[in-house]
C-alpha cells in the first residue's frame, strides 16, 4: 500500500522568506505526484503535478516541486512567500497506472506573517 | 467554484438516523471519489467510481453506502453512524481515473450526536 509523509505539520514564516515543504512517499513502482492547497474556507485545489519527464515541475502562484526518485521525495518550494500563501498544503500520490484514487499526506499548515 | 457541488454543507444527525450526502459534477468527468477528512489525519479515500462502476472500497464500514446512478452524481448513504464518524466528507471527480487532476467539492461537515 502507498503512504505519504509530510514532515512539517505547522510552518510559520515571514513574508519574502523561502519555503520548502517536505513530502516522502512509499511505493515501489511508478507514481504520479501532486500537491494540493486548501485556502481558509475554500476547497482543495491543485498546485502542481508530476507524471513523467522533467522532474522539476512548476505550478501556479510561483510554486515548484522537484521529484527525486532515489529519495522517494517530492518537496514543494517557493522562493519568496506572500501573506496570501497562508493555507493547508497536501502532498498526494497514486500509482503510475492511475487505476486508483489519491493517497494523501496529513498536510502542512502554513502561516505567513506579514 | 470547482464545478463539483456537495449538499448539504453541514449535517447533524443522531446515531439512529438515516441521511444521504449528495455530490454533483457537470464537468464531463468519468471518475468520482468520496474522501473523509478528520482532524489530524490524512484525507482517507473511501470509494472510487469509474463510469458508474465502483472500483475501490477502502475497507469502509457498511454503515456507509455509496451510490452512483450516473457519471454526474454520487451519493453517500449514512445509517447508524457513530460519533467517531464525524468529519468533513469530500467528493471529487476527475476526467479519467487517477491520471488526471481531481476537482474537489467544498465538503459536507458531518456531526454525529
């Protein structure tokens, strides 16, 4: 069975700081990887995804993530955060065959202080 | 708005009640999902439907009963729930099973008393 670990459950940063949120997964085969964001009071929405190709993927709002297969990691990064990035961030994975739903991590609650 | 609508947004029910959650999407998606989001736990996949056929039941207790009459609608029928079933229930849909972006509804906040 797949599992996803997000190491930081709560992160507090000041505006303009750089961000890196860790995500590790356990699954031996080919995987599809996702980062979702949930802003306060809103629905989950996709930030970015990796299926194949360039392991450095860029998403919306200046976010990017790097797939490192040897480390089973898919960390999310942003060079300079804004107050509006305050949200819950979820890493998710499904098998490369794509025949199943997503397995999510516990989420990271990010607070950006002005 | 994601195009995935869930009703009701909030539900309080007793342990002996029977209620249903509804999810609707008009995005032309063929796969639909139920997830449970509890405090301090990861989102748990409950059920997966692909072209109206259930393809995954993640060891969910029988007091939760899904129904997918067509590709646009998904229900979760609830009966004799327990207080620990209180959670946010999220519906999602995707164009194809697994391989494409999932669009989520805003969820139904369920409280079992």
